[in-house]
């Protein structure tokens, strides 16, 4: 009887695990192997894989050449009238939360056609990247990919203040690739849930007696960061030194922001004002000195939200917060195309 | 320490092994006592003193009450116990509330409040009610006081039920602590399944629902009517799965250690009246309020007016027990008023609606009352009601996981109603039990929202 019960439970456990394994792709993000791209010299997901994102938004991204998310193939030959736009940015520009057809580069191309422009947008943004990473890659890709102009998509001004590219840790890459190619995603996710905090730091188990002292939350929101004009001058100069092509800095912060009531916020509200506005004005001024175009998407994002089409957030996340959604990418794409179609007079 | 933390799992396995390898009753109880105090001190070691105070006072008071035949002496000892227990509860839980309320009332006269800003000791409402019930039962000669301080200390501090119930009476637990329970693999398996079920309820359902509830209740005026309605229904689900999940883990843990706790929930959203709701929701609190407040006030034995008064007093104080805020008081008042109306309709009218209409009315009242319960202040409650009652525009947010969790709640209640509950028991020899158990364990590991939310009832 006991042997039969043990056998029953063993088989049941195997069947239960198989059920989870089969159904988990519907709910669990994937872990795809990465490699160092020979052209860009950065770590990118391996070409031909599909990357599932399930927590905020619900989408599958096909990884194209040079780790470009959502671009399956590069056009074989560049046409004379074609404008090749390299899109740089972080996760806000990468767009793994939306299906490929809604990503920024996918929305730019058809909108450009309506303006009689033949634009091919190259999605080169990577989650976590900032100016240091973009400046390192720009000279490497310009010639081989036939880039005519660069779009630097920034959701936070601080993305422009770091000039040092992230170093590649090859040993971590090997370990991660071994895990991603041998262990099912749901097992990796389970281990991460058990051993890591949401921010990716290691969990430390506590068995000592309480109370535990917690640090007081900061009164000033972290996004308020005044940067002086000299730094913006340096930023613009470095960008200009990296490329002689047209550059568009696209500023699309999370606006309007839903400020939720809490310890230091007496009442929830929709915040339309950008706390970094002063800094942004200084950046724009410095950029103009180096013939760098600055596209301010803030009014369009706010107008979209006011029409109850929130550009940020997802139903299976939080509306009004987080990454851009399909509507948001359309708003940004329109603004970029508008700028390409009607270049400012210098 | 939260039941849903890995630390608790490690702690519980250690205690489980320790109590089943020891043989003596005293050693077993000593292990349980040390474990329970460690469990409490893990949160805040400073408040263990209150547990010790409550334990000593009621242990010795009960002996003195039992020893004396003089009604005056007995009553004096009872009042002493009431004063100490309710004094501690009142100081830590209600002092600031009453001072602030008085200051608001007399603000025009220039009265300023000086609050103590005391931390509310976790579980104080629960263990205070437990120790009070023990002393009152001894006073009523319904229970003989225990001679063992160790057993009584375990009864007060027993970790599975220490911080959020169920409110176990001394006559239920003390006799169990007076013997060494026999090992039963069937009972142990049942306890494990109940703990697992509780974890699924808490982590996979309640915490998911909380993700929407917390955001919408932080600013209901920003959202459209449908979103606010979904958030209110989600809160009904959150509090049910959070608290019944906690209770399942508590009952399951006790069962694995060899002890039986009374049930606390019986699918409350199937109730067709508020009276029935209270027979299905937080049942151990309902019976405590009935036996130690409503009946001593006179219950339903007097005139109709006195019955209504007793109902109102019981429910209002029941609301206040949940938290020191006017929103909790109003929640209790709403339930009290509806209980009075139900009684009046039953006594003075023969008109009866179809059962489905009774259920619909009950559920709407429960939902509206939950708005008071969840709202941090009256402004938020007002904004919720205005968006629920008047179609309003605003952010439209319909999270699929929340809608799925609400669907789970409806299906679970329907399954119970349609007698499909046999499938929920997961007997060890059924072919589907290992499959479902494995899926539940994987689901907890894979789909749990990262980071742990404390149980809602910990704040009471």
C-alpha cells in the first residue's frame, strides 16, 4: 500500500511538473541565451530566438540580427532614397512589453510612408543602456549598417549623464547562457523568486530578533536631478564627436505621472509638470549649439492621456506607470516622423 | 515572521521535528512556548513583555477567582483582569485615536492633541480576547483554571494563532495541551494540504488582488466607475483570501503539530443575509462577540428596542476592535443597522424575497461596507461611493489577473454551493492529489509576486 502510494505520488509529481512546464510559456518570461555581437561589441540576445515578456504587458519579441528586438531581417540593400534611423535607448525604447508590430521602430516606418519618407528604423536600444553605451556603439555601426541619423530616446535625463559603457563580464555571460539553454524558464524564474528581491539583489534570510530598523523614505523624489549647463555642454559635445550624422534626442519621460498618496503625498493626483524641466531647457540649449535636434514629446504624451489614451502602462501592470505601451510608441513615432518630415530651419 | 516567508518554512520544519521527536508533555510544551516567543520576538522583542504580563495576570486571576466563593471577591478579580487586559489594549490601540478624535471635536476651543504615537503590538487584539475569554469562563464556572502555567502560557502565545487568530478558547486548546497528541500521518497530511491551500490563497490570489486594490484606494477619484467597482470587488476577494489563507495556514500548522483549531470561515459570500454572513465570516470572532458581549448585554431576550441596542453596540464595538479609526466604526455600524433591519423585517413582516434577491442585496451591502473598512479615511470612502454610485470618467484599468482572481473566487463559492467541495479535499490516495499538489507548489514558486505583503489582519 505504501509503495503504491509513493509510486502514485512520484508519477503525480512528474505529471504536475510537466503540466507546469507546458503551460508556463503562457505566463512566465523566457530566458534566452546572449552573445557578444561582433559588430556592436555588446551583449545581445542571440539571433533567431523569441523573447517572451509576461509581467508588464504581454508580448513576444523576435530577436533579429545584431540582437535587434523585433526586426527579423535587415533590408538586403539600401535604396538611394532610404533614411536609416538608428534608435538608441534603454528598456523604454527597446519595447519588449509590446508585440513587435507595436514597437517604436515598427510604428515609425508606416507613419513615415504617409509622409512620403522611406525610413528604415534599426532598433538598437537595450535595457539598462545609457549614453556611454550608445556613444561606444555609434561609430561601430554607422558604416556597416548604413545609418543616416541617430535617435537617442531618453525617458530620464540621467540617461545622458553617464559616459562610461558597461563592461562585459564574460564569465557571468557563460554561466547565464548555460542556464538559459539547459534549464527551463519556469525553473529559473522559481529560483529567482525564492532567492532574489524584485530589484535583482540577493535575498538574505534573517533569523535574528526584531525590530528591524528601516531607513526613512526619501522626501525628495529621486527623479529630481538638476544638472548644470556645463555638463549638458559636455554631453552635446561628446555626441557630436561620436558622429557627424543627424542626431535627434527624443525626450519622453513618464508623463503624466500618477502620484499615489502615501507617507509624504497627502492626496493622489495626476502630475503633468516635469520636475526636470529646467534641466531639459539647458540640455536643449546646449544641443542646439552642436546642431543636435531635440524632440520634446511631453505635450503629446500629456494630450494622449488627457484623451484617456494613456501612453504608459498596461492593464496587466499599472495604467499610467511603467513602460510605454502601443499608444505611447505611436505618439513618439508620430513626433519623430513629424520632425523628419519637417526639419527645423537652422 | 510571516507565514509566507522562507524563514517561517525553515522555522516550522525545525519545530515540527522537535515536537515529534520529544516524548514528554512538559518538554513538548516548553518547545512550543520557546518557539512561540521566538516567533513573536522575531517581529519585535520589546512587546514580549505584554504577552508575559497578560499570561501572568490571567493565570493567577483565574486561580483566585476559582478559589473564592465570595461573589464580591470573584467580581473584583474579574474587574482586575478586565482592567489590565483592556487597559493595555486601550493604551496601545485606542489612546491616540480617542485623543485625536477629542482634539478634532474641540478644535474650535483651541484644544491640541498630544498623542503617544505608540506602535500597535501585532496580535494584541487576538491574544487579549483569548485571555479574557479564559478568565470570564472561569468566573462563570464554565471552566476550571489550569494549574500548569506552562500550558497556559502556550495557550496564550501558541504561534500559529498568536497574531491573527482564529480566536481559540481555553476550553478548546488547554485540554489538548494537557496531553501528548498521538502521531497521525493522515492528520499531518491534512495539515500540510491546508497550509498549502492557505499559501495559495494568500500569495497567488490575495496578493495579486492587492496590487490593484492598493493603487485604486490610494486615489479612487482618478479612476472611472467600473474600475472602482472592480477594485471594491477585488478588495472583498483580497480580504477573504488573505484572512482565510492565514487561517488555513494557522489551522494546518496546528494540525501538523497535533492540535485542532476551530474553523473560521465558511464561504461568507454565499450568505443570504448579514446575520448569516457573520455565521460564515471570522466565525471565532462572531462567537466571541456573541458570548462575551451580546449575550451579557441582554442579547435578544428583552424587548425589540433592547435587542436592537445590543446588536448596534456589539457590531459597533466589533468594528472598533478591528482598528482605531472611524471608518472601522462605520463599518460596524453599517452591519449593525442591517442586522437590526433584518430582525425587524423577520419579526414584523411576512414579506419574503426570492433567495437570489436576498443574496444580491447581502453582497451589495457587504461590498459597500468593505469600502469603509478599506478606506484610510472618510474622504477616500466618499470618493469611492461617489464613483460607485454616479457613473464617472477617469482612468480605465482592467487588470486581467485581478479579473481572473475574482473569477476564481466566484467559481470557488459556486463549487461549494453546488456540493463539488469533495474535490477540494485532495485525499492522499486520490490519483489527482499529487498532480494538484505539485502544480500548487510550482505555482507558488513561479507565479508569486516578488516580495511579501503582510497579512491584512496583522494590523488588528
